[in-house]
C-alpha cells in the first residue's frame, strides 16, 4: 500500500496520551495511517508534537475538521470536550472517529453522540483498549457465553504513576506540572477522587465486567473507599453476582493489572500489560477441573488493534460495538461512580486509607 492510500489522521488534543500512546501505536501502522494534523489549545504542544510526525500543528478544531487530508479524527482532549468534538467530527463528514474514554460525561451526551453518528453515518469507537486486546478476545471466545456465567469478578490494578511509563514511551512535550494531591480531609474530596478513579481508570475494565453481568440494574455498593495517593476499593453486587474493584497507584516498581472471573466450574484470569508501552497483549488462562488453557501474549496490544479496527470501520466493516453498547457501558460506569461516591460519603472512614 502506498502512502497516498493511507488514512489521514487528525488529533484533537495532543497531551501525554497522544504522544506516549497513540503516536507510538501509529508508528507501527504506517501502512494504514498518516498523521496529517495535530491540534491542541497549547500552540507549543500542537506544533512540537506535529513536528515529530511531519504533520501540521494548529490550535483550531475547525482547521482540523475542514482539512480534506484528515479522514479520521482522534479525540484526545480532556473528558469535558469529548462530546462536542466527536459530534463536530461526525458533522464534518469524517470517515470515522476514535474518542478517548470516557466518550461522554453524561448518558444524555452519549445518546446525543449516538444519534449524530447514526444521522451522519460516521462510525465511532471509544478508546477502551482492553476490549480490543487480543488476550481478552481469545479469552472470551474460549469462555463462551459470558452473560450471567460468573459468580464473582475481581479487577486489581497496581501501577506506578503514569509519568514513569510515559517516559519509557517518549519525551513528553510540555507536560503539565504534577498536581499536588489535595489532602483527603473531607468526604467530598474523597468522593470526588473515587468518582475520578472509576471514570478514569476502572472504566477500562467495566465493559469487560459488564459482559459477565446478567443485569446492571440495581447496583448495590457494599464498600467504597478512595486510597492515597491515588486508588480505590469498591465492592458491589448486581443481583447475586459480586464485583471487586481495586486500584492503587504509588511509587512502586512492579505493575500488575489483573482481571479474574470465577464461575462454579472454572476460573479465568487476564493479565494486561501496562498502558503507554508497547508491551504486547494480555496473557490469559482458563482453569477447570485440573485442566488449564493458556493464551500466550501476542505482539499487538489493544491500542494497535483499536487503530486497526478504526481503519476497518472507515472502510465499511461493521463496528465491534454498537452505539447501544457504548451507551450501556458509559451508563454503567456513571451509575457505579455515583452510587460508590454516595456510599463513601455515608460510611465512616476506615483506618489506613488516608
Ligand atoms: N486509553 C488510555 O489508556 C488513556 C490513558 C490516559 C488518559 N486517557 C484519556 O485521554 C484523554 C487525554 O488524556 P491526557 O493524559 O493526554 O490528558 P491531559 O489532560 O494531560 O492532556 C490533554 C491535552 O488536551 C489539551 N486540551 C485542553 N483543552 C482542549 C480542548 N478544548 N481541545 C483540544 N485539546 C485540549 C491540553 O492542552 C493537553 O495537551 C483523557 O480523556 C483521558 O481520559 C486515556
């Protein structure tokens, strides 16, 4: 394939995720994509990042959307701008849109995006990279029908701060100085941090967890805590299925990102690689009655597969996830974050989490 048959990419927002995740993923897919435009509200960031990949830098969203060399748009701005930018990209008649998670901040916004995507015929995918990870895909094929099949699901994430992995991937241009963690001295502060943890980190795995739940109606939160300096501990149930979510980001070395699924007759585990580094796919296993099936990691991670899927849907292939799925995933995450933060607000603070 020649460079002229690649799809032109325009980025809206070119902070750490664009620089340390998407550009390295695209560097592995030069037969499919060419980065044409890089937009950021910071001119220095836009120009600096654009120069690295031979693209045009701009501070104007319209300039990217009007650029006829831009076929697909990647929305990588902060959460609150996602909905309006995805809608504008659809209205500009682009061939497909990739929106970083979460693709909206309310269910109403998500429904509006789905409606505009349907009206304009522009397909959208959300950057929930674990749903594209080859390890997860092999696991679900081997597991079979998932809905209602597990009694207990646990997701545990122990990671060093993002900046460590960003620095492994690239030299981040114009990185914002780290925010001083606000002292967790009020219930509101802890509830906000818990909400941020669920919508910022747990959201990667909630679509996977939802695949196993018979229903997401009637979430009952049993435990909800914010951990310092960043993390959470949430236990909830939906019907008779129990879910544990745990995350802790501290200055440790070893990363661990593990999803475990327990059913009466088998146990499954999926160990994801950390974000920001091209460390291949997850490694997965299913054990039952003394037998274990193991899914070895492949060299392609969820981000590379996500871009491949964007290329495919821009060429008319059906999307893996319908707008209804995307809205249901977002609604589940929003509902859980609201219930968990209100449970935290009404529970006494346990020792050891401050
Ligand atoms: N998929 C993943 O693994 C992953 C990991 C981290 C973050 N994210 C998501 O990616 C998005 C960006 O994350 P980040 O860490 O790069 O965030 P960030 O907030 O550090 O950087 C975002 C960039 O957007 C720019 N910006 C601000 N307002 C803008 C606007 N109106 N339009 C365009 N750009 C604007 C900022 O100047 C900054 O350069 C967030 O939605 C986040 O949730 C995804």
